[in-house]
């Protein structure tokens, strides 16, 4: 098979535990781009949280953001192929967040917003502090999520989290029971909620159609449950060694973990030898 594109989940896959792309990976991706291979970032992140890596890799492709809720063109500074939450849906989610006492961030078309600082957000802020000013994503502390929902042009995602796993599972079940949402776990204590039908697989399919690349000519790398839709849809789905066993059993290939240069080694084997 001749592959024309490589799609990457970010956290736990392309990024190591220090939120860095390994230099070996950067070097191989630069070689692939020179060969005309497309590199696409497919993530639960807001576009502003992708930009530092987009800039580092000097990509020209759009990014698939918020688990497929929209594609973002950094050159035009615009979202497209977007499927945001309605205001009614967002308010329903807010009521559930409050009912189950779950921490959340709300991702809008412009900002990432939060009411309360938690330990996960503190870790993100530590990473942001290492970035040059022009690359820093903007987080906005707000007094009322209800005002955010009413004022935003688009609401793409609720990034919910809790150290009370039973409470987060109960919240997730309540969300799924609504029938209007996609609730995908992106970490052991984090669940992303977006509009029904959004997934990384759908986002990858939209991008592939936009680029005119058959899905069977795309390789996808991922590590978590929200990656499964794209890992199964791609011509070659590759799971990281740090993925759960359930994920590893559903993909074409398993490599090493995200803290080793295993992605660079696999891409070298596939493209450069």
C-alpha cells in the first residue's frame, strides 16, 4: 500500500509526558513532508492548544479539533466542517455538570473558558508558561458558564474531569442517555462531550474528502478510546504501547510508548527504508 498521509493524536501519542514532540519524530516528519506526505493533527484539543505544535512542525494542513467537532485552517484563521453544540444542548450539559459536581472547561469558537482552577489546568498553565508569547493559547476565567453559552457564537466541547471516577462515570452515562451527545473518554479521569456524530474518525473522513485522499491511504496513530474511530477507519491504525489492552486489540499494529522514539522508528520503517 502507498500511504499519502499520516494522522496523529497528540496527548499520549505524538507528545511525550512532558508535552513535547521527540526530536527524532520531528526529524522524520520533516522528511515525510519533503516527500509530499501529508501530516495531520487529530485531537480533542482546541485549535489554540494545537498551534504551538503546528508552528513547530511547520504544517500546512488543517487540524482536526475537539474530537472532530471542526477542522481549523490556521492560514485563514477559520473553522470549517463544524458541528457545534446548540445553545440548548450546551445548557443541558451545564445542568448535568452542576448536578454531578463535575469540573469542566467549555471550548468556544474563540477561547477555552473555565470557572474553577483544578490540578489538570494548573499543569496546562505550567506548559503555557514555557511558550513564547505569540504561541500561548488563551484561557479565560469566567464567572458564569451560562453567560459563556449565551454569548459565544459557537460552543464546540465540554472537557469534563473528576478524580471521583464513579461520579464521572455516572455523569457520562447520564449524558449518553440524552441521545444528543458524543461522550468520549480521553484519559482515565477525563471525558469530552460534543454534539452527536462528532468523532475523530468522522473528522478524519471529512479531511480526507477535503484533500481527495482515500482513507485506506492514511496511517493513524493513537492511544486512547477517543482515537478508536480514526484508528479503525484509517488504512493502517497503530496504537501506542501506553494504550489500554482493549484498544490494542482493535488496531492493526502496536508500537512502543509515547516517551520513546517509536513513532520515528515506525515511520522510518514504513517510508524511508
